[in-house]
């Protein structure tokens, strides 16, 4: 039985059809990636899974209809979304605090993981004092410590430079082999998808359909210097050929809908941001409701001119 299954999912924003017919599955302990052109609706899938948006079709988790979205998924967005006024330790506890865990108990749960995530010694640092790769590891730690059934990873390394991104991909593959998380990744990086995944779904241009399901037969651990490199390169070339030869779906005037797509995507991203961030400012057990950096960040005050 699949851990997650989507059956003929459809989604439109007004008159703009974004998802036409999406069916896919993710098995327990499996790492699956979704690839597709920009604007195809990849992030929209995550919004449907997390309940930020609603569509048509069937979504099932462990064979049952997916109703309680928040219970199953831990979501890691494109940006690390670390709060600049909170130290790294308290950023990693944020998801637990939103669930009602006290800050003290949350700190006790995350502290043993700092060494494994390469963050030992940086617990009291602020996000601005960390490198991009360290910030992403902190964001992933905040995600996995919630101990949800499945990870949703929305281009987590897209903002990193090429060298840091490659290092983070190797690190994530090692961590996944150790923990065997069930994970669904959205990425534009073909090499990243091949390196990390057990299977890959390739989407068409908008409105999105699954045009190919590709099994990645490479052995684990994945080693870019091994004999399997040639096989990986051939698989990457095959996927690139599919992506570069995708044609817009018939019956849709994409030029006419570009403005609608941009507006819909912006609205969708804003709804997701509101859905994710708003609960973080409701306070916690210690009554900390103020977005401030240990007294260093003060509200702006108007200056009266003489």
C-alpha cells in the first residue's frame, strides 16, 4: 500500500487551469521527486497536500482519504524561513512550539540533533551569522524534528550557490539513508532529482499532467565519482530531452494566460505564506509574541522634523 497517493488531481485558479490530471504515489521510506517546467503547478501540488488550497480528485494517505492535512506532513519551503530575531536553537524548535510543545521541552528534543546536522556549537547564533548551507540544515532540522509521517521539500537548495548545493545534496542523501524518511521533493535541478530519488515524475507544461514516471536504478549510497556516474548521466540526458521537448497542452492560449498565471501564482504563494507564518505569531507558552532580536531590533518610529 502506498503511503501517499494522488488520483486525477485537478486545480484551476479562476479560468486558468493549472493541474489537469495528476496521479502519483509515494511509498513508505521512498524518496520521490517531481520535475517540470516553470509555472507547471509543482508547488500547487504541495498547497493541495497541506490544505492551503483545494482541488478536485482524490488524495489518500495510508489508503484513507486525506482529511487532516497538518497531521501527516512536515513542509520545508524554498527559503529557509528562519526568524532573524530568534537564535538557531529556538528557530529549530519553532514547529514544535506551534504544535503546543513548551519551549523547554522542544529544546530538549532538538539539542541532541545539532551534531548530526552539522550545527553543534552554533545553537546560540542568529541566522545572519550562518552560511547558506548551515541555514538550510537548520531549516531541515526544524522540519524533521516534528516527526511527521512525510517530508515535503519545495526546492530546498534552489537559492544556494552551485558548490554549496552539491554539498547539501550529498549530505541529504546520507541523512536520508540513515533515517529513511518518506520524502517528496520539488526541484528544477535534473541532476539533483537523479542523485536523490528512487523515482521521478516529469510533468508537462501547464496545465500539468504526468508525462513520464522514471525509476532511478542507481545503487545507494549515491557516489558521483563511482562507476554509476555514466548511467546517471544517461538518465539525466533522457530527462532533459523530455523537458526540452515538452509542448503546451492543446486548446490553451498560453500567451493570453501569462498575466493570469503570474497573478494566480502570486496569490497562491501569498496564501501559502499566510497559512504557514500566521500561527507562528500567536505566541507560545512563554508569551513571546514580539518579532525582535534580543532588544536589537526595535519598531520603526517616525522622526519629527524641526
